[in-house]
C-alpha cells in the first residue's frame, strides 16, 4: 500500500475540536479537504501527522497551540477611541469586524471589550492560544 509522503496531494475528512470537546470545524457533509503534504497549506501539527498514513487510515492528533495557530499575541489587541468608529458599526463583544492595514490589506478583528471611551479589538486568529484535536481519515493520495 502507498504511504503518504511529503509532496503528495491528499484528501482527508476531519473533525477539529478544542480539548473540551467543542467542535470548531468539520468536513462532515462537505468534500474532503485536499492539500499538498509538507507545503504549509494547513497548520503544521496536522501536516506532520500525515506521512506514513495509507488510504482508509483514521487517527486522532492532539496539536499544541504552537503547532496550530500560535500563542495569543498581546500586540494584536488594540484599544481604539470609541469616537473613531462609525456610529453604524455594532460594538457588542464578539462582533467580527474588518479593518484595513496601512498597506490596504483587509484584516479581520473581533470586538473583545467595550467601555465608555474605548473599543478593544483583537486581530489574533480565533483559535490562537488553543490546543486542538483532530480526528482525521485519509480518503486519497494522488
């Protein structure tokens, strides 16, 4: 049987959960996720779990945050004056907004704190700082 090696294109079905069992993503009901092993297209901890698998293999992989979306970066949180945000933008905690970087790139941010004077926005990935678990099944190697 052919085993996965770096450079192979694979397709997997997966369910990603937090360590408390909360599902954050799944390919259930969708086409399998296809990617090139070792290319950096997926998080490092999942990428390194692929070599050696054969079609039909199933495994559970626990991935520390450093090998997933990285630790929380305090520099990615910023308090901005409330008057600097247009009045028509909702400012409830948990609201996802999009900001523009100085070079014009769109950057998703989440409202994490609101008080009378400021709104604190967080540009960390929503899964930054979290250890993850993936149940994966290898569907194909090409």
